[in-house]
C-alpha cells in the first residue's frame, strides 16, 4: 500500500475509491462523518482478501462500527469475490442486494451450485457463503443484516443539515425483475434437465443489478453497476431514464458495465450527468469480450474528457511450466491470465461546496486518453 | 494383463491404456494407472453406479496413491523419524536400527456424508536412489442399508463419487504438503 | 512451511504414479476387527495409577467395530507413468467455430485465474458433443512414459457425472427454502 493512501478523508470530505484489477470491481465510499459504504467486492492480489477490507484496515477505519452498508449489485464473480469475508468483518453493516435474488428458482440454483466446486460455482458460491454468514448470525440470535432493494428504494438517509445524505436505488425495475425471474426458472430447468452435471449456465444478471444515486451534501454521484440498456422503455437504463428526474444531475459517474456500448445510452450523459463530469470505470479483461474496447474509450471520451480506468484492458498471456509452455505454443494455444494486479482510483471532494473532484490514480490506474 | 479375465467369481478387464475394472462377487474395483485416467475413472464409476440402482452397496471409497521422491537418503529417513520418533521407545525396545515400515492413521468426519479417512505412509523399498515415499489415502463412507428413508444405496454412492472426489484429493495433497513441509523445516541429521 | 507451488514443482514432478481408484463393496467379506473412534460414544472410565484412583467421562471413545479392509496398494514398477506438470479444471463459457473458450481453475483455487481458447482439434471427437456452455472438463499436461517412450502430452477429458439425483434436488430445495426464510425476516 502506498503511503499516500494511508490518510483518511476529513469528516466533511467525500471519498470514492474504486478498485479494479482488470477483472473485478469494488467501490468504497466515505459518506462523511466517518461513515462508510462498500459497493461490490473484488480481491486484492497480494493478500487474497477483499480489496475494500484491505484498504479500510490500512486507513484505520473501525470496520465494526463505521461501515454502515454493503451493497451487492449483482452476483457475477467479478463483483462479489471476497464479499463473505467483508460481511464477516463489518459486523454491524446492513447487507443489501437486488430484490430479484429472493426468487426461489435463483436460490435453488445457488443451493445446487454449492455441490459443484472449483471453476464452476464462482460468484454463486460466494453468494452462498454470504447467506451462510447471515444464517449463522440468525442462529446466534443476532438481527439479520439482509435487505433487498428495487427501483425507488431508499437504502440510507440522513437528514442532518450539516451532513445530509441519501442513497437510493434506481433499479431493478418491475420489468427487469420479471425478466430475471423468467431467466432463473429457465436456467434452473436447464440445469436439471441436462444429462450430465454441468456448471450453472451463464445468466445475465446485469439487468437485475442495482444502480445507485448517492446524494451527499451538495454532491451527487451515480454508480452504474453493470446496468445495460434495453430497447423497451420499461427495462434497463430506459426504465431509469423514464423515472422522475432528481433535483440535480450527478457530477461523478461510475461508468456502467465496464464502458461497454450496451451499458451506455446518450440519455445517461444528457439527463443524469452534468457535462464533462469525472467518470471512472473498471475494465473487464476477458477473452470472450474484453471491455472497454477501443471504440468504447473513444465514445466515452466524446462524452467527457475526465475519464479514468483502474487498469488497462489488455490480456496477458501466461507463461506456463514446461512442457505445457512448449507444447501449447506448438499447438498455438494461449492461456491468458485473468488479471489480478490492483488499480485504485481515489476521488475526493468537499461535501459542502461544489468544488472540483480531486482524482488520484494508484497502481495500474490511469486517465483515459484518445 | 494380456486380455480380459472372466470367471464366475472374478472378472477383470482393461478399458484403454488407463482404466482397469475388476469385479468380484462382493466388490467392484476401478483403477486408473495414472492421473490421465482420473476424470474417466470418476465418470465411469458414477455411470456404473447409476446404471445398477438395485446393487446392495454397503460402502464406497476413493483411493489415491501418491509417490514422492525425497531429495536424498537423509530426507527419506527424516520422514520416518518425524512420523515415528525412535528415541524414546523404539530404539530402547528394539535391537539394531528400527525403521518405519508402514504407518496408518485414521480419522472420522461426521459430515454429511459421514466419511472415514485412512492414510497410509510407507517408504518404497526398491533399489535406491531414488528414495521414495508412498502416501496412500482412502476416503470412504458406509452406506446405510434398509433405511426407513427408502434411500437407494447406489444413488448415495454416485453422489459420493460426484461430490467427494475433490475433497479426497485435497486431503491427500494437504497431507503430502504438511508432511514434506515439516520434513524440510526439520534440520538435517548430523 | 513449504508453499504449494514449490511442492508442486518438486513432488509432483517426481511423482511416479498418482493412481486413483474407486472401490465399492457389498456383503460381508474382507472385514477386520478394529478399534474405531466414535464421537457419539461416551465412556465412563475409572483407573488407578501410582496408587491414586480417578474417574472421568470421556466424550467419544474407541469401540470395537468390524470395518472394511481396503487394500493398500503395492508400489510396482509400471510400464506407464505420467508426470503431471500442469493441471486445470475448466468450464466452457463460450462456443465458437474455432473452439471453446473456457475459464480454467487450478486445484485449490475458489475462482478461476486463467482462460484459454481451446481449438476443436484438441478435444476428442467423442467429447465434442459435450462441449457446450457450462460443461466441465479436466485438462492435464505433462510427460507420459509409456513402454520406454517419453512424450509430452496434453489431455482434455470432459466430465460425465450424472445429473443431480432426486436426493440432491430435495436437499437443494430445502436449502433454498432456508435461504428464502432469511429474506423474510
């Protein structure tokens, strides 16, 4: 950890720290007054622990008292690694996930995936660990921290005039909730009707993911999760844009879905965000669909010149042991690392004034340029 | 083996270069010659068990045999000295230079499913070098018969093979890692 | 303490034969009497030592049981040995005309750390029908010594474990109901 990162924000200072190793995303928010919120979780390569946990411990935050809520926007493994240990450490935090995860078909898929180890369960196994944590607390007669949210829910509100705060979820809409239910039932049936045991089929939970609007004092932040756009007006970003507008536009944006064009709509930038606001993203360095592409970066830079990424979107070929290295090169088969070296973007601004955000990059993080 | 052997009491055959199947009246044994056959062995075991739901199976076990080369004769002896210290008992009770021939340790894990675990460690008595240590592990469960839950023993056995395979391998590797880690952390004898 | 990776490169590279086997048994044969630790058995014990007597209740004790006598494998010189140097468990994430893209997980990892595009030529024709999204396979690379010949080998085998049993489904439904109850607190 770099020395500069050990300083805590002032009580009247907002901080957004975005962690992204190239595959994975976690956001740590200082809400003012020593109160913290964590959105999603990824792993810190050096310690193998949740990146948010490592950072908060390094800057001396009392995890048990000061972390108020943990939000799990959706269960994809790049957003949930280390979530169970984070919840275990932040014993007084409320845990909030999408209301679509209450569906019995989804919970059956989670239960079935627990019997499959290794490469297979991934995010679902981690979500199962979170639920088991909560069950343990229930057995110990502790109050359950588990809550769900949907479009229009208020997750946290503080009407204190000196540090006013409101965190609201803008999704999932009723349409997306219904679509997720249908998807869960279909995938569960697919899993059960397969002749052989297989890993859980790919589900696309992005439409069920939680987009957050965070209002702290004079600042407004939009956290886009992995939300994508849909052609219909009742789902995805279309549903969010058709909601009643907030009193003011956001002046900081965590770009949705790793900067993809499916996570973008012009209306986000024109109706929800102030012009040229700072925008940050985590890449998704995967073989199948690496994000952001060059065209995505060009598009983002047309929207705002102040765009940053936690890591470059480039795949790294893994050098293997012999004879695998020689043999696979001969066959022209490349094994790529799913990246894990951390990049960290830290943005701070005063709660009380409309100052410019001060953004620092650490590790592999950098500012996007044409 | 030149070809299949089929008698009323014993049948044995090879499937490809990796898998051998041996079937006695009361025991079915499937072996893989190397780890290349591991996946196929597992799939075959599960498939056979599923196809024979009425077989009165009383127990099912997964065995792994790992053979390691110690770096030298001293390290080879240190394995035995660590597991069966000679100073207090054996060198006093026995004449000459007693050595560990075979050590067996067992454990019970309540589960579910309940699993009995055995680990056997023995030095390999071939010409030296190399100096070899064999770790044989057995991970098995007894299957209740005539249960009031109307449980199909073959179904339980199939589930066991499907869900316990990695755990049985993890156990074997962890044991090897712990043993050799300790051996190497122990100073060499004078 | 030796870390796993160094043990991998040392021990497994010298591995003569990690030979898995599965045994099932039915009937009353090949049993032996043994003292087995049973945690459910509590035993009251009284003993005398050096003239002092004492007694206690021991939670769990050894009981004599008939147990199955699983054979200990004898180490034999084999004509076929495989020295495994790289090993993954994989899951297919995408299928294309070129091959399959798969997430790869090394043993002892909870999450995959690697990915590869595996051309169809690498997959046995008998397995190609199984190579769909979600399919699981093992991929081993190493040196195969067979009848005096030494070859570098890359071997992919897809998993054919029968789908969930009625018991597993019932257990999963029960667990899902427990999870669901957490949301309704």
